């Protein structure tokens, strides 16, 4: 068996191959061209195992290697760094360390998302990016009006709804500000058109996802948010506990412990799509789930609304874990409506 550690970059990768005894058999820098990569791999007769750090562009290379029946292990970048950080950091050193960890069976693994699921994520994340740009653009409109001390009419609840648009179109602003406002509104219209165009594909994929249909019943979640949660979480079996899922989503606070002293810091980095969906869903969910609302209010009284929102999102994700495990939603005993809380899984 030979072991290949690959330090992958945008234009090229550095491949370090170790023999059975741990000696360096080959170390090469190869352009990210499948033809050149396969030509390089053809030089080795023994069975191969390879590892790649799970950076943003790992998918295509992992698929190429798997297609040659090479065992591929995805390495968790942060955990690899914690295990084997080097004072001298070069591409060759990084690829050699990866190969050595693979040979010693010490690679901290990351989840190998299947190709079709990665493609589905692109659509959902694309829509999320469009929504983010639309929100930023709306905020710029609000900022523009505030700079000019233009106040919205009394009783107007949506500046970008039908009545709000009538108000914005009726404004007479200084020439440059007027031009900026018109362009912002055009951009919002274009973004809404693109979002609407993608909704058809999302509806189709929602119908084929049993977990998304299950989650869509919960308060605060719709088709899109349920689908993105189901796809980003993936097989629930890969998480041994609900705490592992919450940690994966970055909804668990950092802990600093020394002796008898324990200090809790900011929430950890994690899958920000799961975190974003749940934080957006909290205000809607607490209006329909009384026990979740009570939990939110208790935390808000002690620690403030911001921390209460994160705590409620973490509680929701904990319940989602149990729901996906059981393949059924929790029902309110009073009227039978779906809720996040259950007596057995609080």
C-alpha cells in the first residue's frame, strides 16, 4: 500500500507519496488537469490511499480519485492543524504531513458529501446568496433615505411592498441620490426574479426529499428552509448525539477551562447555512410553539435577546435531531399541531 497526501490549491496540487515503510517515494507539483493527474497516478503499481483537506474545492479531485478505486479520506482542516501544525509551512511539508497522518491512520475525517448532494447544495446556497444581496440592497435604500431625512409614511409596514414602492417612486431626491435609488430598486427586482426562477427547481427537489417534508411541518420552517436544513445536515446517522449536530452548526459556545475555572466564549464556527436558517426561523417559531417561546423569554430575561435567539436555535436543532432520528414530528397534546418540544426530548 502507498499513501498520497495532497495539498490542493486553486491551480495546482502538491502530491507526496509514501511507501509502506513511510519513506518518500515521490513528491510532485501537478496542475489541476485530470489528464495530468491520471498520468501521474499511473506511475504507481501498488494499491493507493489518498487524503485531501476538505477545503472549498475538494469535490472534483475526490471524485476523480474515487473513480480509480483509490480510497479517499477527507481531512478536517482545523483538526489536522491542531494535530500536526508545523513551524515551517510549505506546500511540500503540508502534503507530506497529510500522507504521514494517513499512513498512521490519524486523519481526523470530514464527511464526504456525495456528488449529487454537493450539486444540490450549490442551488440552495446560490438562493441564499441572492437573498443576502437583496437584504443588503434594501438596507442601502433605508440608509439612503435616512441620510436625506426622508421618513416613511405612517402605517407603512413594508417599504418594498406595493404601497411602499408607490411612495419610493413618488420621491424627488437630489439627482445622484435619485439615480442610486432607481438602480437599487431595479437590482431588487432582478434579484427577486432570479429567486423566483430558482424556486421551481427547489420545489421539485423538495418533493423528493422525505426529511425536508418532515421538517416543513414544524413552526417557522417552509419548503426552502426545510430543504436546506435536510441537505446541509445530510444523513442524521453521522451524528452520534444532538450535541454533535449543534456543534457542527456552530451553535455551541466555546469553552475555556483551567483548573477550577470555566469560561464560556462565543459560539463556535460551523455550518453557517444551518445556523442562518434557524436564527431566521426563531421569531416565527416562538409565535406558534408556546414552550419554545417560554424558553426564549426565560433566556432573554437573564442574558438578553441575542443570546436567547441563539439558545432557541440550538434547542430547535436539538429537537430536529430527534425528529430526524424518529422520522416523525412531535405533536402538541392540546390541538395536535406540530411543535419542536416533546416531553421526552427536551
